[in-house]
C-alpha cells in the first residue's frame, strides 16, 4: 500500500463522520427552512417579521455586550493571576473556572437564587428600601448568566496568552522611559490581540447559542435559542424554526471565521 493510499484510507472515517453528523443534517436543515408556505422567502422572514427581527437584534446585542464585558473582566483578572503569586491563588483560579462544570440550566438557577423573586438581592432590597428588586427574568439577568458562563473560558485563554508574552519587550519599553500604562497600551495589549479575538469569538458564539440559561431565565425577553425552541415544540412551525436555526448558525459561523482570519489560529465555540 502506497503512502497516498494509506492517507486516504485514514481519512475515510473522518469523511463518514463529517457526512453523517454535519453535512447531511445541515443540508436537511437548510431544505427544511425552505419547505414552508413561503418557500425560500421564508428565510427573509427572519428580517422582515418584526418579532423575528427584534429577537435577532436582542440576541446579537446581548452576545456582543457579554463579549465586551467578559473581555474586560477576564483580561484584568487573567493578567493579574498569571503574573502574581500569592497564597490561595490556585483556589481562586479553581473558583473562577468552576462554572465550566455547570450546564446552562444550573447557571440560570443560580441567577434566580441571586436576583429572582425569592433571591438574595430581592430580600436585601426589601429590607433596605421596602421594595424587592427582581431582574433575573429580564435581559439583565440573562446578561449576568451569560457573563458568569463566559468569563471562565476567556480567563483561561488570556492566562495562556500572557504566559507566552516576551517579558524582555516590556523591560525594554520601561528602560526607554515608558510609563506602566504606556507599556500595557503599546506592548502588552497589542501582543494579546490574537487572544482577544479568539476568546471573544468563543464568548460571542457561546452567548448566541446558549439554550439552558435562556430556557431558565428568558421569561421577559426573546432570544433566538428560545424562539427556535418555541416555534419547533409549541407551534410545530418546522420551516420557521429551521430558517431561524440556519440564520443563527450563519451569524455565529461568520464571527468565528472572521476571528480565525484575524487571530491566525483555530477558534471553536463551546455550547
């Protein structure tokens, strides 16, 4: 057997899995989206129908806000944790990354315990101001849940990127008279740009497609994962749910593709 034949033989399992679990389901999903009464025009309904368009905007804005805040918080925390050694550091890192073990439903339940009708914030505000503050079921509660879910993923990426930075460049900048802020702005942050793009894409994709947290918290707001679920299970509107799924996938894929082109590395989403 030649080397070329051996390579093709090894690729057969990959081709079979790709066709069975990716190409065929995706092709069927695309076809299902065009099987409604409007045909291919059903895809335009995502933008033309006010409810669908509003849900799409809500989902993208929420994912973008989650990504921005996650990057800010995770960058500060990741740089500090990577460059400082102190008692309890390992425990703190373990606590910060512990949400990786939680499914979205558990994260949503924790937000309800914090800001729900019987939550801690509501009890405290009732005692202090005589009125319960409840936001677990609004866009703010969903944002908090997504943030809690995304920060651990980004922290790990930022810490790994900071570990690979050339400290000599920072020392050279300091020796030339650069202030601590100038070193961070002109040396550290540009060097971390690929990590920002890659981890930001992961956070965005996760927030776009997160279902468990949305299922638990999205009572007063529509987001695409919940809209797809209700259209499919409650309304039995298979064509619309398929079209919405394709739209969600295309937006997420585009962000990941752009992130990969800018960061020069493989970017994958965790759902």
